[in-house]
């Protein structure tokens, strides 16, 4: 079957990237583009970027598999653990789809001799899903930071507001909101064998089915998932992170000025008696045990610090994408076919490089800041010596 779309420019994943409304856009690519770097540097950058991306995604697959195993072994008693497990699942899927999409994007791919139309299969089988999963991770990160802010703002009510059941429902909702529309997008493509005149070969491709309804669906979905949700997540995560940092600094100053034994002594905690037995969670004859207030506060601060670091990594890695959105709003011609085409591709390539980094580094954060997590990783790899118990 001959592909009637073979000689047409394939649609981009995000509708506004392909905007042709600006007077600065290039009609039939005839206007000279503004160059910010030399063509040699530009070609070298796009030669190296997919290779780096492939390596980062490989690391992301391995590290998130470890994250998932560790969280499952530690148990999901806390709502934060459920959210972080969901984040690891999203990051794992994002890295896995990134592996495939980067392989299709490699400049060397045509030399592999595979009967695939890489640009079209890139959109359908990798690029679009990877972008949706990146939005999933962004929303989960926002949820985690917002939950920790509630712990600070409403410490006595947060346990009733954010329960395990509500957290699970929230995670399922996030995955549904971000991944559900992808099924509608995939309906606009037709995978099959087509003849491509530009290469004189029959290849497995996925041409876009042009049509008014399909174009509207694409623009609505990508305006919400590709534009609004990332900016919403970025801004809200920034606000929550700043709030948490301020809280941690105030808490640190408060503890330094109140270090007497009266303020941070040990308090008696009555245990919970298990139904139908005399077994209790205690350590003395009365069934009560004592726990340091300092230890309790330290644990909460440690969790808050971990969330802050995870959120900060997200902010740094998603910053290029937010810059690209602002440039699109403020700079006419900053589109795929605009006079700032080179800058457009450079900025988005950087964002496609930093987003996988965000999906790959959480293992290092959890390992360096969580004692129980670190102990479990050591056990997995044969290092059975444990640190002191009772820490997150």
C-alpha cells in the first residue's frame, strides 16, 4: 500500500509546537532561520544527545526496578510510600519507552536495515507515551510535595485527610488522566505496511490520518496534557517546595533554641494490644515503651527533606520545558518551522535529556537520605550489616 502521507511533514506530539499562525514562520521553509550556534556544533549536539539519552534511560530502568522492589519489601503502610512507589512505576515506564524512542531517533538507525519508518513509529510507539508518562511523574511529584505541606499545615488532621485508600485512588486517577487520552491520540494513526517513495521501500509505518476531528482531538489533548498540566505541576511543586524549605529552616532554628531535656525528653507511649492476644508492641512490664520526641521530630524532618530533594530535582529537570513554554508565549517564531527553529529544537532536546535524568536519580536520593531504604538495598546486594533501626 502506498503511503499518501509519505512526503508530508509528520505531525508533532504537541499541537502548539507546529503552530503556523505566526507571521514569522517559514513559508515552505524559504526564510533564513536565526542560528544561535554553528551548524557543526548543532549537528554534533543532535548526534550525541540520543546516545546520552539512551544511556540515561538504561540507568532509569535499572534504578526504578530497584526502587519498586525496595518499596514493596519495606511495605506500604505510609501514604508517602504508596506515592513514591507509584512514582517509581511511572519513571520505570517512562525510561522503558524512552529506550525505544531514543533508539528510533538515533541518526544511525537507518543503517540498521530494519523495515521501520522510524519518524512515524517514534511518535506512535515511543515519543508520545514517554511524554505522557513524564506528565504522570510530574503530577505524582506534585501530589507528594502537597501532601507533605499538609503534614506541616494540618498535622492533627492530615492522617484523616490523606488516607491510604485516598492516596491509592489519587494515584490511579493521575495515571488515568495522563495515559487515558493517549488511546485517543493513537486512534489518529494507522500502523501498517506502506510504500515510501523517498526511500523506495515498503516499511512498517504509522501515518497520521488527517481530518478536522483528529486535529481537534490532538490540539485539545496536547493543550491540556502537554501544556497546562506540566506548567501547573511545575508551579505548584515550586510553591510547595519553597514552603517546606522555610518550614525546615524554622524548625531547625527552633530546636537549636530549645534543646533542654524538658522540651525534648522521652515520653511514654502506650502500645496497641493485638485483638484476641496478650501480645503488645512494648518493651517493659507494663507494655509501654518510651520514644524520644527528638527522634519523632527527626523522622518527620527526614521525610520532609527527602521530599524537598525529590521536588528540587524535578524542578531543575523540568525547568527547560517550562522555559520552552514561556519562549513560545513571548517569542514569535519559536516553533518547529519558525525563524527560531534552531533554538526551539535545542531547548526541547535539552528538556528531553533532563526529564529522563529526573526519572533516574531518585534511587540515589532515597539511598542517601533513608536509612531503612539503604538497609534494604544493602540486603538485596548481600551487604547484610544494618544501620541503627527506627529511621526512615
